[in-house]
């Protein structure tokens, strides 16, 4: 066997150019070459694929590699062809091939050229493929992403369940199962379902010491928190995972308008766009990809410096897989997750209506996610324990590389609170969900608690000395620690478990952690940045900006309100913008006005900041787009095409008043909107000139003043449209 391994090492050097095997690759390859069933559990980036590629190249016949990911198969085939003299060494067999391609693949296999044949499980089930593979020499079967076979895995694929039968039909040969993530439960499920209970198991450590794990509460300012985090890591590559395609699009747009080079990626985009966005990220033309979990499988970008979870995923396996895309070169990798219990409840709702067994599995996986997010213990220890691996939190590699170790949370014994919660659940006959239990404790009536007359119970208002957030936390921790359970059938109703009943008889300690107050820790400048413009602006600077507005307007022969309006000046006096990018973030400014009028304002503010030793802090002003950006583009394109305003409003489900308001916003931000085609149908040239001259001389653009000036000759809507025309021509 020793000579075979030295031969393996020679093949490794000759074919792949490596002198040394990594981790336990050598032992795995030795086991495969000996014709034994082999099970490999190795984290992403550990070199799993070599474990079947090298033995396939060294043996007679063709190895069948089953993988669920077309992109990954293609990557591996291209990579192997790059090493070999004959491109027939590796092939993909799937439904996208032409008849001629399929014939070429079969010919290369029959002639002994093809060492690895990559197939999706669906292709293996086809009778003609089974017949063909029965007739040729197979060296072994490699089942990649083997966790797909288990209902307890994070990526269950029902078609994987048939693999055992198909392998028997083709002719049983040694099997190597490979996965980057498997809890002990998933591990035994894989072995049982592939019929390889006696396989030699090789498990590498799941610890990634260079990754820093952090969980923050998800507040209404989450977009701002993400923008601040990315700006502190400027120029570094990162991935942000969201659960919905809609959120991916919205967040990517918000990042773009805040000066971050980001692109969206999800299954709803066409293949060409997805491929372009992926390439832009790999080639560093984009710093950040905002994606659903459709992104990342088989992406071999070693220098991803951060992975952000905008939403918590459905299982810890998914979390581990996705965070594992950071720092694959051994450099820093920051894994930041934003956690809100409401998001987890949304995921619970998705389980409703599924078969009960699926619901139970889904709920248990979610409980682990909640436990991880809310734990006060070392996060690395928590993750590794979940994967059945011991970790020394004092001296293990990366031991202090998480938020809980660097900023330990105080724990306190909440046994009295747990007792109160359990007694309330009993008093309300175990018929309420968490929200109604908390309402009862806090003395709040809702439609459900009213129906059951909880105000007549002794437990009503018993917990009024503490807030709802505290009681929700006690309930969540009680579920995580097994004192309570949520009923699957009666969706979300709380029941007391056997452990909870035992606690009521003999109370022991019930430790829960205090939450960090991130808002307070973040510093005062953040809070100031969220105040509405005008709430605490610098009155001295405001006066100077107002004067400058008059001066600039006069030099250009314009009324001051066409340059910048008061709300914009308020914001400037609050945030002290000193660059064009910062000025564009001020509401009512935008690209057009910033370029047209911005320079003297930026010079004034910069000098004022310097003269008065003002520290701007990092109170970010975050520009929001939501869906306005698409609407803005639609309105501008539609008015350019001279569509009737009624049609534009109807197409977007807007009232005329709302549409005109949107057009006013666009124009106030410095972008022209041409409404001549509308106004020329309504007024003659003299009337348009008359109103234009009025606004040119007016002290303000107030509609009431204009209405009074013309004695009601024009309606408010007509004056609004003419004011839009005036601002478009004069201010923009």
C-alpha cells in the first residue's frame, strides 16, 4: 500500500502540481484506492474534490460523480481539462447536451479516455443512461454534496433518495460520499440512505479560526448599519445574504445610491445577468454581491472579507456554509448576522401547511438558529458543538474571535420570571401563542385575550414591572432550553414540556443573557444623524447657507428657492457635507443640483468646519431608494415619450396628485422633466409666460401666494404643473 501512496504522491505532483496532500486527503485517497466505501466530512475549502479526482485518474474505468450543481460540475470539468492533455478526461452528462455531444461523451468513456463523468441525479435516473453505464467499466461512485440526501440537511433534494437503487441497478462499486457540513444526525442519515454504514469516516475539523462571528439585533436602522460597516471596510469584497429576491433588489439599489459598488444576484434574474454579476464580483469590478442563497455554491473567491446575513437562515448548516465563503485564503473574514425574532417567526409561517414531519424538522432547525443568535457563550464553541466537535474556548484556535468572547454579556438567573411565565401558561389553559401570553402578563388586552376574559385571572398584569421585550426573551430562552415547546399542529401555541413541569416542582437556576444595547454603544453621532433635518441643526451655518443661496441665485438671475430650498439647507447645517458625494445625499439635492450649484456651498461648509474645529463623526446620512428609483426612471422615460399623465398614473397605480408629487421630487433633486407636451394642450404661450415671469420675481414658490396673485385664474394643479416646468428650465 505504501508504494501505492508514493505513486499517489507522484500523480499529485505530475497531474496537479502539488507536492503535499492537505489534512487527511492522503488517508482518504488510500482508502478509495483500496476499494473501500469512504465518507468524507470536510469544510468548504478543505480540498474535498481532490479526494475523488486523483483516485479516478489513477484507476482503470470511469468514476461517476453525482452533484446537484451544474455550475460546480462545469467548473471542475474545465479545471481538470486544464491539467490534462486530452479534454475527454472529464465530461458532464446532462439534459443540456446535444445528441452529438452525448455520442462524443459515450465514445470517450468506451475508449477509456474519460476518468470522471459528472452527472446530476436526475440524469442518472434515465433508463438509457443506466443501460449504457451498465455496459462500461465504473471505478467508483462519488456522491458530492451528500447532505442533499438527508431531510435533516440544509439542502434536501428528494431525487438524491433514489441513488442507492440506481447504483445497484448500474452495478454496486465502492462509494465515496462527501459533504462540507453534517451534524451527527445528518451523517448517519447519509450512510444509511447510501447503504454505506460500514464506510470508513474521515472528518476534518470544522473550525475556521480566522473567521470572526458576530450577531447584532436587527433594528429599523439595519440598512444604515450595513452601509457604515461596508464603508469601514472600503474596497474589500463581501457577500450579503437576504432571504427574498425583493429584498436583494432593494438593498443592492440602496447600497448603489450610497456609493457602494454592489450588484444583485438571485434565481429570478436571467442566466446572462447572473453570470455577468458573478464575473464582475470575481474580477473585482463589484465589491459587494447582495444575494439569495442561489449565490456562492462553487464560487472559489478566496479573498471574501465579510459575509453579512441580512436575514437569519433556516438552519445552522446553511449559516455555516454561507459564512464559510469568507476568508478562504486564511486572511480575515468577518461574519456579521442581523437577528430579529420576527424574521424567525416569518420562517416558521412558511412551514405551515407542509407535512407534519417536515414541520417538526424545520422547527427544530430554527430552534438551533435562535439558540445560536441569542446565546451568551462562545459562538465558535456553539457551532462546533452542533457539528459534534469539542472546542476549547480558552486555548482553541480562534478562541476569542467572536463578539461574545470579546464583549461578554452579563448573565442573570431568571428562575422567578420563568416560573411566572409557566404559571401564566397554565392559568390560560395552554391555549395561547407567545404574544398573548406576554399581553396577559403585561396587562394588555387583544382580541384573543379578551375572548378568554384574561383580565379576570390572577396572573393578569402580573409582569407589568418589566417590558414586553423582556418577557419575549424569557419565553424564547425557555423554548431553546426545553422548558416550553411550540405546538406544530396548533401553529405556535405554547405548551409546557416535561422539563418545564419538573421545574415547577423543584426550581433550579435558569440563566439568560442580557442583550447588548447596540444603539447606545454606537455613539451619539449616529442618533443625531437619524434626527429629522432642522431638529438640531447649526443655526450659525444655516444663516450663512441661506445668505449664500441668495448670493448664488442673484448672480444667476434666479429666485433663491430654485437653488436650494430650506429643508435642504437645514440638512446641510446638520450633516456638514464637504464632498460632492455627501452633498448628493442631502434630500432635495441630487446629482443635477449638486453639480450645478454645489461648489460654493461645499467650500463654505469645509471652511466653517475647519474654522470651528467641528468633528463630523461618522453619523451617516443614508440615502433611501426603496422602489423610488425604478418609479423615477419610469416617469422620466414616459414623459420623454409624451405619454398622457393619466396613463402614467394608472400604470403605476397612483392618483394624479401622487404622480405630480413624485414629479416634483424628481425636479427638486435636480433632474429635468419635460411637461411641455401636457401644458401646451392646456395653455397658450402668453399664459405660460405670465406664470413663468411670476415665479422668476417671487420670493417663494408657495402655491397659495401664486393662486392669490392670479385671483384664482389657475387651479392649484395647473399652477403645480407650471411650477414644475419653471423649476425644470431654470433650476436644473
